[in-house]
């Protein structure tokens, strides 16, 4: 099996969907602008530095949708897709996904952002297989703020892709993986892939890719 795996934020889309969702909830009046921005930006800086506590972040980032309930959250996300995500999706990102689809590769998005934020984005790319942070649900069926299972973050992406493969009767030795990512946080899965591609890489990953001879894809670079 040839498997094309894509990180999402800053890889297929030129923004961080979790961070953007947080800013959107402030814009629609769900959070205090100053307090939320300070906390959200601090978590984002931790992520960029490779020091994020994913459990703390998920509790923080889901607080407002937990409080508002499923119906209001779904309505807000539909608006978020229309106003924020759809305008940000670039033709070259769609073309990259489509090239692998036309080659007959199995496609999956593997992201450290939670499933509530990312499932509609994956669907907008026509990708059915999403490996994201799964959210635990309480007796009422609504999310609790905790993570279900292993979070798909750093080495957790390797764990979750391994689980995904086993559920389909496959092992690592039976697949040929191309993995696109922008972040040093994804080094564990990049190192497992036969074809790692540093995509719009941060400075740390760009340096590593140069040292190891990995291809670098600047997907959103503007050409004259």
C-alpha cells in the first residue's frame, strides 16, 4: 500500500486551524478578547517551541464549545469554515492531494489539532481518513475536555498511524509512506516515512531537512 499522509496546519493550509478557531470564537463574542488571546498565543508559542502540553491545551481550546453545546458549536464551525478556512485553502494544496489521489495512494490527514476543528477541513479536501486528537465524551454524548486514547502529537502520531494500520491488517513494513509536514514536532513520523517531505518547514525542520537530504516543498511560496 502506498500511503500519502499530510499534516494539516501550515502544511495543507497556511494557518493553524486550532489557533484560528480560538480567534474566531473571540470574534463572535464567546470569549474575552484580551484574556483569550494572551492564553491562546502562549499555547501557540509553546507548540512552535516543541514544548506544548497537549492535554492542557485541549482543555483550554474546547472550553467554549463545551459550554455552548453541540448545536451552537456546529453552527459556529460552519461559519468558521465559510469565513476563515475556505478562503485560506490554496489551489496548490488541493493539487498536491489530488496528485496522490490520482496515483491511487491511500490518503490520510494526521494532525495534532482536535477532531471537532479538523474533520470538516479534511472533508473539504475530500480526505475521509482523519487521524486527529480524539475528544472524550461524557454520558450525555458531548465532549468533556479530555483526550480519548493517544493524542496524535509528536511521537503520538507514530502510535496513532500504527493503530490505524493494524486496524486495516497492515504493518509498517507493508506500506510505503510519503509524509508532508511543516514542523519539528513531526520528526518521529517523518523519520518513519520512506519519503519525508519538509513542507513549508519551520526553521528547525528546514535545517534538519537540509542536513538529511530530505526534499523541501514551499507549497505556499509566491512565485513572480
